[in-house]
C-alpha cells in the first residue's frame, strides 16, 4: 500500500520542527529558511497552529512555540511510566561520574531526550528534556540505531560490545558513553548515557566509564522487567 501523506499537515509540522534545535524564537524569514516554505505559506499555516496553541507570534513579530507541544510532550513522557525508575538512575550516574546523564528514545528519524540530570559542575554539557538530536552520530544515537534496525558495521559493534563511546561526533568539544536499556521480553526501550566535556572524558578510563554506564543500564533494565 502506498504511503499516505497530507502535504498541508507535513508543512505545518515542519514549522514546529524548525524549533527542534532549542532556538526559543524565530523570525518569519528564519522559519521560511529552515522549512523551505514561502513566507506567505508560513503565515497561513502559522495562523492555524496558533488557533490550536501550537505556535504563537508575539508583538515583536517573532514566532515561539505555544503551550500545546509542552502539554502533549508531558503526556507522551508520562505514558512511558518510566520517570520514577529512570530519574534515580540518572542521579546516581551524575554522582558517580560528575557528568550530565540522560535517557534517550527514538522518535522516527531522530532521538529525543526524555529525561536528564545535569552535572553540578560549572562547566558542563547542557541538554534539555524534550530536545531532539540526530540519530547518525553521538553515543545515544548509535545505541538507538543499533537496536532499532541499524545495519552498519558500527551498529553490529555496539550490539556485541553493549555500549558506545563518542568522542566529538556531534559536538567536537563533547564526549559521551551510552548503553541500551531493555524492558520485558528483552524489548528495547532506549539509551542511557553520560555526556561531558571531551577534555575531561578523554583523560578518564573509557573502560571504567563504560562499566559504570552499562551497570546502571542493566539495573534499570531489571527494574523495568527485563
């Protein structure tokens, strides 16, 4: 059966995706550039998005997300019923490593930071819950791809080793280690990892960091029911 698509809906969703990198406000020209849509098309679709609370245009003419994405995002996160299990694990990882810890899930062709716990260090890597990042680079992205059909040699390596170390793949100044988390019946759930400054993680024992992350990932998997 051919894939069914509604072009107007996809165009409207592309406007929301324009904010995916965390930019809080965008001008009309910036939205048009990021989406490839004509400004007139952006204005027409934005009016509908505004009516349903997805988008808002302020007095300064800049667009920002409305309250509806947050409400749906919270419903989406709560549907996993993982927060009470994941958050203590993230806090433990931060305590044990001193770096920011996060839990990612795959959402179509991107990864979403579902939960995070920031490092107490003044200089740290900062990622917000709900942030979307690419799948094709970074430790969590590699783990997510490896366990959701990835066929590249690197994905096979991740499956065999049980973790992945990223050194400057997405951000040249950042490094990360991630491991898979499973649920009942060995169903893949997401990727648990730490991320910090590359200069700090490069001087640490990669084997020790991987052991910490995989240990917490295994404990979390058992808590979920794996």
